[in-house]
């Protein structure tokens, strides 16, 4: 191995940093509104706001003058702790616990904090029906009744719907009207027949009910206008990422075609440069060997920041306006890229791992995963810059 070229060292180096584009977030919100103009929006923030920061994203959406009525209609989270964190952060909008509560003892906490709860099975239903109003401090709770229309994960069976619906309507613990909901299993695939079947069953079960209804996640919003109903529940597309299959190229399924923009741009600097000759290997396990003389750049991000360890050789990285390939194994704190023999890149140059100019959908494909997993894997040591 030859010794490294002398490099200017005056540039400030940044380690893994996620730049959060608040304008993009609000533009995506507007785009959702224009795709589903007659629906209210429940913004889904679970898993730390898909890695973007739970309270950070909630505050941006809760207080924006750019949003009609200056605020989002409601937020959705998966866990009670997430909802309480939002209340502590000063969020006053309705918050829906998308999986409901897991213990009857949590219901008084829900009532005290004005949370809405999903009821998805008979245990949760009975917990609510059987608790004495005094334990809830005589408060009624807003309920979203979830029906299983074919995903077979959460939701009461369609046969049980009528009975559960009536019991809830009559319960003194319920703040009527209910919201009726279901979740779509295959909405990301426009060719999959499951969605039409789910929507037909939902319609058949609920068409006599006057309550508000909700079916659509991001993919439903983009691809199934008959799923919109009264409330849409966008997660991924709020963050500017396409929820549809095969979104990693310039097809009509891409984020660009859907007119949404990435909210997170993940960046880090080059911290070292070296030349390798043909036949020399790079990184742990010597899993990549150069077939030519070239310049290797070492970038200050690794799986300890949430960059996927399974990203293959050839995964694109954006360096000074061009795409270069990841080479060698992803380490905890570093990755290595092939900058080419002509490289004029310097230590300190900021590279983009995903976001503006390099969709996370593309990186997910190279790492055999989905954008959801990459975003919510962002680790706490990653610096966040709010733009
Ligand atoms: C996570 C979740 C969503 C949002 O899904 P996206 O695909 O991210 O839009 C909507 N509804 C429910 C019930 C969820 O759990």
C-alpha cells in the first residue's frame, strides 16, 4: 500500500448528521392534503417519528402557519410512552394509540391525558367496558374500533363487528361517536387484489354506520383513493419517502413522481483518503479487493449510527455531486467508498448517505430492506440539525 497523499486538514469534519428539512415536511403534509382533500390527517409519529425525532416532528406539524387551521388534525403513535412524551412536550392535539393499551390499569392514564385508543380485540373491549367510570375519573374515552378485514394481524373479526360496535355505543365509558378503522396489508402494490377485497368488506360492514371511518396508510393515500374516507393515516410519506413498491427508480412510484421530498438527509465527512493498488483489499474480512489502482475514501458513519451493515458493495454514496460505490464491509463507525483514481475529493468533504439527491428507497434496495427500517434505525448519537 502506498502512503496517503498529503491533504489539507483545515476543513471541519462532521460525523454522522441528519439534517431535517422542516419545509419539506410541511410541503409533504400539503401534498397529502391535496391527494386526500376531504379527509382529516392523522400524522403517524411512532418509532421516534420514523427516526426524525418524535417531539421535533410533532411540534413542527402542531404549530405551522403553513398548515390550514395552523395545525395537523391528530397524531398517531404505537405506545403509551410515546403519547405521554408528546403531552410532556406540550402537544395538545388529539393523539391516537394505534394499538390501544395493553393493560386495564393504563386506561385512567389515557383518560387523564385525553388520548384516543384503538380497540382491536375483545380483551381490550372488555377492559374498557368493565372499568368503573370512577376509575377513569368519570371521563369518557374516544375510541377507534379496528376491524380485521383480511390482514389478520390486529382487529376484531368481521363476525364480531356488530356486537362490539353496539357494546361500545352503549358504554358509559365511551365518548361517542367512535371512529371505525381497518388496516391495509398490500396497498403498496397496485396490482394486488387484496386491497379491493379489504375495502369491499370494510364498506359492507360499516356502510350503515354514520361514524367517521379510516383505512388509508401512506400507500392507501397514494394508490387507493377509495380508501381515503374521513381520516387518512400517513406515516412514511410525511417524511418524503415513497410507500409504493419499486420506488427506487424513476418510475411513477417514486417519491419524485408523488411530489414528496425527503425530510431527512443523512450526511458525514470523509475522514481519510488512501490509495490502493490492484489486488489490495479493504476493510474487515478483506471482503472487497480492488481490481485497479484507486483512491479509497473513509466516511465517518457506520452501523453504530444506523447505516445498514448489510449494504452491499456498490451501494451508492453521493460525494461532491457524483455517485460512488460503497466498497468493503460497513464498520461500526466508518464506511469505505471507491472515489476513483481521478479523485480530487478532500478530507472534510461532506457526503450524503441518503436524502436529497439520493433517495433512501435506493439504499434500502441495496441493503435488502425497506426505507421504514433504515429511517427508524437512526441511532441517538447521530447529530440532528433542524433546517
Ligand atoms: C404505522 C401505521 C400507519 C402509517 O403507515 P405508513 O405506511 O407509514 O403510512 C397507519 N396506520 C396504522 C394503524 C399504523 O400502525
